[in-house]
């Protein structure tokens, strides 16, 4: 495991990440959004979707895989639905825009759904679902990914990690937030382990011959595949999410020369939804009942050796609050990649300028 080398201030590292993205071609407002997305993930302990992505995103912006001058278009609209073409904008930018419009629709109609085609990596899904909480709504956010996961019983990459996020408000408590890939572990956890020179558990994925592996390079560099969580259950959920995100948005649909429908396999699609609780039940009663449900679970009997039962999202909230107080720890691999990117861009800045202590 890599040794800790530096602790940084979360607000300062966010500003530095934004500078990197501006230098990579993005406008300041969009750069701030993308940087916020990564730092929020890092603060919640979701390192795979945090600062390890700064160098990646910068490279993608410079080589055109992320369109820094994207024109996000509204393709169709009804009283409760929206369909967008992201034009390969930064995922956080397209995602925030789509979720904002989804919430506007839900306020008027009770329930709203938006799809986004031609997206790029949008970070951690709770970044969008949580926006619904302050509006007394339930938020949902789904995304596809490039093909990284084997089907149940197979070992070829034919499905994405396709995460699911649902955020639910509670009374006088943190929201309940379920945010998880349908693979046993998100691809970027393997990427983070690879960057840091760490091994991975042998139930995360298979090498290119279908054997279990603890070497993240087998997945990141050598064509191995991730495994679905829970066997056929995760595989089935991942398949459904791919339909809701890519097929429903049109990302996976293309026409052959003769006009027949064929499948595109290289696009990323999103799906966002918001449910106005007040259209179904009294909001205060809903929040109180969710809180009672939390208490029932937290106070239930624990297995031997278990000190606490956590509600979905609770560990991430604890880490977020600790990060605000103590700062963020960067390890060798991530810090080196950020430093290399700063130097490539010729910025007069360094991680030392955002360091605590």
C-alpha cells in the first residue's frame, strides 16, 4: 500500500482542479462544476471517482474525448419528460443541467424523468440524486459505462458497471443514499488500485482468460472483465440499467446503411428522475417514517463483532464531515499524476500550495 504523502485543504484542491480544467480548455463555470464533482466524491471516501480522475479528465479534454465546447441540446420535451444530447460535454456539466431541469418538471407534474445521450463519465451518481433532497423529493440517477463487466457465467466485457443511485430525505437525519455499481466493484476502484500499486480482492474481476485475479493491471491494461455483484442479480440489474440509460436515450441506437436498426456500443447514457413526495403523502409524515425506519435498523440486534449497523450512505457522510475538518489525504500515485498534469499544462502552481500543515 502506498504511503500517505500529503494532506490538502478540500476547498483549495477544488480550486486547483478547476484551474487544471480551465487550462485544459473548459470554461470557468463548467470547470468549477467538474472539480466540485470530483472533490465531493473524494471527501466521501469514493476515491475511485475523486481526485484520481483529475489527470484523466484533463487528458480527455485535451484530446477531444470530452468536448470542452459542447452544445447540450434538448431533443424532446413533454410535461414530465426531457431528452437531451450532451454532445460529449463533461458528464458533471450535462448531468447537473439535466437534473436541474428534471426537478423543475417534477415540481409541476409530481414525477419527471430525463434521459441524456452522448454523455461522458459523470462521476458519482449521488452528486445528482442528492439535489432532489432540498426540494422534498426522491432523486434517482443512473448511468451506463463502457463495456467492462462480464455477464453471469461469462468472462467477456459485454456490459457496463451501470450504477444505481436513489436518495431519500429523512426527518432530522441525513438522507438515505444508495449509490452502487452493478459490478462487484466500480471499475475506477481497480483503476485507483492500479494507480497506487495495490492489489484488489479476487472477487472483483477476471483476467482475459477468465481466471480470478488480484492484479488490477489484468483489468485496467490487459482486457480482463469485472464481475457483477450477487451473481445473476447484479448482472440482471446492470442489463436493465443499460436499457434505461443507453437504449431509452438513443445512445445505443444507430441505423445501418439500409436503414435497419443496429446497436452502438461506444456511448454513455444517463437517466435521471425525481419524485415529489407531496403528491403521494404528507412530506413531514414521510420524513418522520423514514427516520423511524432508520432507528429501527440502527437499533436492531448486531452480529458478533459488529459495532454498528450503517444506513446506506452513512459511512460516506461520516467521511465527508471528517474531510471538512481534517482535509483530504493524497497518496503517491494520485499526487504524482496531478503534479504531472500541472507541469504538462505549464501552470504556475503545485500541490504544496493547497497543503495543510
